[in-house]
C-alpha cells in the first residue's frame, strides 16, 4: 500500500541557484542597493515585468507588504474603506488595517468566488478601493468586477498571492487591476521562504511604492534600467515626501527565486492536471462536490477545495477525523476556532463581525487539501481514495444508526 504523501514539503530549489548563492557568499553583497546596477533584486524585477508584460515590478519582503504598499501608493487616507472578499487569508484585512483603512467584507459564494450581486451592493457603500483576493487561486468574475469598479472610478488591487500562472480570458491574473501582488512564501508556486512582488503599469503608483518600500535618497535610480520619463517625473515629484517603511527584499532571496521562473510553466501544468484528476474522482461521490471553474479561467492550483454535501457539523468533523486517521489532512475552513481564513476570526477589525450568511455557510462545509504539483498518480489516487472512502464511511454509519 502507498504511504500517505507528504504534501507540505516544497520542491528542491533548482541547482542553478547554487552558483549565484556562492557568489553572494563570497562577496557578502546581500543588500539590494549596494551594487551600482544589476543587483539580483533588480534583475528579478526585470524578469517579472517581462513575464507579466507590465512596465514595472517591485520586489518586497512579502505579499502582505505589497498589498500594504499598494494601498499606501494609491494615496488612501486613514479611514478609507477597502472592499475585500470575506473568504481570504487574514493577511488581506491585516494589510488594510496596517494602512489605517477600514476593511468592508463582501459575500463569497459556495464556488469560493466573489458574489457579484453583493459586491455591487457593497461597492455603493462609500468604498475607496477594492482588493480582489484570488483565494486559493480561484478567480472571481473579473469582467464584472472591473466593469463595476471602472464605472465608479474605484481602483482595484489584485491579491494574486496564490495565482501565479493563472489566466482570466487569456490575460495573466495580477495584470487586470491597477496593481497585482504575489507571494514567494514557501506554500506558493515560487518559493523563497518569504518575499513578494507587485506589478503595475502605473508610473506614479510604482514610484510611490518604491520610495515607501525603502528606496531612501536616490536609491530609486537603481530600480529600472533605461530611460522612462514618466517614472523619472514621478520620482522627482515624490522625493522626500513619503515615509520609508523598509519592506525591501534581499539579494539572497532574489537568486533563489530567479531560477524558479523557468519552472513556472511546468508547475502550473502539473498542478492543474493533478487538481483536475482528483476533482473528477471526488465528484463521483454523492457527498463531495468540487465546484467548476469559471469559463474564462485557466487555473494553476497547488491544492484542492471541495464542499461536503448533506453533512451535519458532526458528520463534517467525523469526515475530517476519518481522513486524518488514514493520512490525509483535511482542513474545513470554518470548523476550527483559529482558522485564519474564517472572517469571524478576524477580531482585529474594529466593529461588529458582519453578517455574511452565504460565506459562513460555505466556510462550514468547504474542505481544503494540499495537492502540490510534484505528486505522482499513485499519490493522487491515494488522496482521492481516502477522501471518497471517508465520506462514504461517515455517511453509511449515519444511515445505519439513524443519527
Ligand atoms: C499567502 C497569501 C497571502 C500572504 O502572502 P505573504 O507573502 O505570506 O504575506 C495573501 N493572500 C493570499 C490569498 C495568500 O494565499
């Protein structure tokens, strides 16, 4: 019998990183602004701007830092209201609070995507900016979201932390809103332990973000090679006018990230194939349901989410226990008292916990299982079989004893 696969370990870092790490060890040149030009962080920013086809990229210490800087760079005043989905990671409302803004939550449907009707209603409540969080890589209807926000002139920040390689209508996720933010934390597609990057075509926004990220004095001149009059003008405009939050990333992270860029396409393809293979298996069970992707969405998953059908809270707990006992850890987002993706646990937000019955109901039945791109068919079969069997077993017992 196959053993339960380890779904937490990352892939090895490509060998090519070793030579560059060695150079840094010898030179000690770890700070992005020591070298006059072509520091690894600057090259990483060029790589990502090229990959996304955006004019600018700014690498920082985390995706949370990128989200925070995005809000600051948009010039939001303290107390500004930022609309976010009620299903996301606590880092998102935290970035809003960090920027001294007020998070406003909108409903998320049982397919894990923004409920557009509720989004449209909430957008009318004095909203100054939107963060669309593509939670677990699920893309909400970006056509509807952009149309609604553009009509009101409300800027959209994309939290694409978990969406590297995902497409919407053949456009790269992260390039549809005003700015897109990505994460290099170890559970994301590209792994540097920690780190983040933001991409945008907006010269003023990126100039403000670059300075606030910690480009003190004239260090901003080391960011973008070649001449860019719009950017030069923006830097001149903001010199000495902004606080320095020092959310920079170091060269060591950059040399670990860069050789992973050529791996993205394979990780995306394998992750998608693995997900769809397991999804088909789970959908054969009457008790498990994997929601369909939206038509314009091409996914890059490294985990699978599915809903339990017709189970009570006790049966949901029993399902999770049976699967765990057989080696597959299932997280039900809303069941534990500390899950950072359940909005009622974001008690650092001032005011009452909002009433969001659709999102709450979804979180109480939505399961989360990691499914990294490196798993092989045998391992996928193992995971799928345990999940299907655990649901069967729990529901058969229920029927047999009539509880
Ligand atoms: C991981 C994650 C973040 C936070 O990224 P960090 O780089 O750890 O700050 C934010 N949003 C989503 C959807 C994430 O998955």
